[in-house]
């Protein structure tokens, strides 16, 4: 299909919600044509902070907590976190399918969010409350159970929430604006998670080594998670009339799920976005989970400097939000995604590469400032990429309805999330294996986080896998984006044909 398609070129209508009255379908279409009020956008966007607070807390602190503080070996820690993510990733298509087909007076997204939230907050606190004096096997099994429970419950809450974003508006540009607000709120949640950690609970030279600080840290964030989730859930309920109608009749859930997954994978646009996300997120999983290790032992930064560099990335994410929507609106989304990801790879990989080559001799505060600047730039580019990616996924869901006559936002964003979490799990596993392979010692808290001296070969390999090694995977993911076909003109033609179909009786 190209941008020059005429109406005759489109496939015939194939719909699985033919029992939905034409007037109802038209009413929902008209509702989505109305611009979403700013207060509703903000209320809806607050839900992004739930996933952001939890994911950033886990990505930044958890591997360090379970290895350097609790004493679990790097290989077992990486495997435990990877198992939780992979099990969750396998469950996500089912969660997305259930959300797409759910029929209730609350809409098809809110019921699952209500179910998921209590389990999220309980398992989150328990994950940072690991008991002392457990054997390696016991600690490993407990971490697997908690990680799996947390990840699955977070998906039960977050997947319907994200899928709704593609239903709030049919407009090509308005979708990017909704994504910007959601992304910006998520970044604020990440900033809160990191700022609360570094400035309140983990402050001081050996603050990260204090085991007793981790449980109150998680409990404090839980209060914010509950408040923000409730605000967002109220907005989800208020916008239920914008949601596409669920199919009236579905076969058994196993047969239905298999058929729907095959259907989604048949869409070339989805496959390209999925593969790109899988490769890129794997690299980002390595970078994020090795971040504290690299900043502490490769760069030899102090606790305050580690805090500055880590928060600089989040600040970059936040500062990039106001311009991301404009950039994505002015140029093709594929172009914005490609350019921003290339810039991000350079920002992440260049400092370590220069250091390994002996071309970056800076130390102390000068080094920390340099890293903070490049990290902030990378954060801004990440925001542009994320907004473009989420908006492209929503556009691909429109193309899917055109091709197959069914709305699959839940499955589409389950695919996005599947790629992200499976890749993050792969990144955590790779990181754990890297730590074990380079002979990185466990339980360094007893030696002092900063004072511990490691062999140069260990720190150099740590830097390599954190920087240029991860950049190779990122680059592979970026190149896949070049084959994504949907542009502004093609999307306009898709939406025009869908509008025509929604006002005619289904065959």
C-alpha cells in the first residue's frame, strides 16, 4: 500500500464488531474528532507516572540492590529479573486481547486497571524488602516470584491505559500531543523516583549501600503511585465513550488469542516497529541496568556526581517534551524517530569510547559535568524518539483496522510492551552475565561502594559493554525503522476510508 491509494485500492470491509449499531460507531467516531480538553489530557497522562516510577526504580536501583547490597551473584540476579520480565512479556498478548474484547459499563480499559493496581503496590514494596540471611537459592527464588508478580500486575494496569491513548483521538497530530503529555508526566514520575532516592534515602557517600533505606523508599513512592493512578483512572472512566466498541461475540480465549496474534503479526508495519523496539530496548536494558556500576566503578564518580549524571538524563527527558510534539508534527514521524535515535546512540556511546581510547582524560567534577551534559542531550533525544514511536504505533493500529476490520490497540501496545520487557529482561540477563564474566565481585556494600578498587580489566570491560557494546544493538534497531511505510499522506487516506466504512452497514 502506498500513499497514492485510492478508495478502490483499499481492501474490503472485514469487521468483527458488526453487531455494533451504526449510530454508535458514528457517535464514537464523532467523539474522537473533538479535541480532548487539556485538563482531561493531564488527568489521563498522570497514569504514565505509575509505570515510570516503578520501572525507573527497578532499572536504576534494583540490580545494584540485589547484588551489591543483598549479595546475590550477578548471574542469578540477572536471571531472576529476566525471568520476571519474560514471563510478563509472554502474558502481555493475553492481557491486551482481554482488554480489547472486554465489555462493561466501565468501558473496556478501566476494569483491568482496577484489578492490577493493588497487586502492583504490594509487590513493589516487597521487592525492595528482601529479608537478610537467605541462601543464594532462596534469594533467587524469592526475587523471581516478586519480580514476576510485579511485572504482570503492572502490565494489567498499564497495557489498557496505554491502549486507550490510541482511542482518544483519530487526528494524526493530536495523537502526538497526547503522547507528549503522557511522556512528560512519565518523565516527572521518573524524576520523582530518582530524586527521592538520591536526595532523601540514598544520600551520602555510602547511601546506596544502606540496606535499611530501600523499603521506606519503596513505601514512599507507593503513596504517589496510588494518588496518580486514581486520578488517571477517573479520566479513563470519563472518556469511555471515545473507546472503540468491543466485539460482541468472541470464540474461546485461546483460539481467539492465537488468531489475533497471527493477525497482528501479519501487518508489516507492526512487525517493523516490533523488531526495532526489541533490538533497541535490549541495548537500553544493558545501559540502564549497568548505569550505577559504570558510573561508580568505570567513571569513579562520587555519590553526588552519580546522582547528578543520573538525574541529568531524566532532566533531558523532561526538557525534550515541549519540543517533541512540534518536531514530530513538522516532519514525518519515521524521520524524527530515525534522527533522534541516531543522536541518542552517539550521546550514549561516545564518552565511554573516547575514554577507552584515551581521548577523554577528564576526572572529578569536570568529567561529571561532561557526562551530565551528554546524558541530558541523550534524554532529550529519547523523548522525541518515544513520542514518535508511540504515535507511529497508533497509526499502525489504524492501518490494521483498514486491513483486517478489527481494532487491536491492546494487542499492538502489548507487542510494544512485549518487545520492551523481553528486551529489558534480556538486557538484565546480559548485564548480570557481564558482571559475572568480568569477575565483578558481589556484596561490595561491606567494602564501601566508592572505596572498593577493581582491576583495570574489569572496569574497562564494564565500560565497553555499557557504552559501545550496547550501541551496536541500538544501531541495528534504528536501521529497521527505515522500512516503516506509513507517512502523513498515507495515514490521511487510511482515516478517510475508515470514516466512510464506519458510517455504512457492515457486510
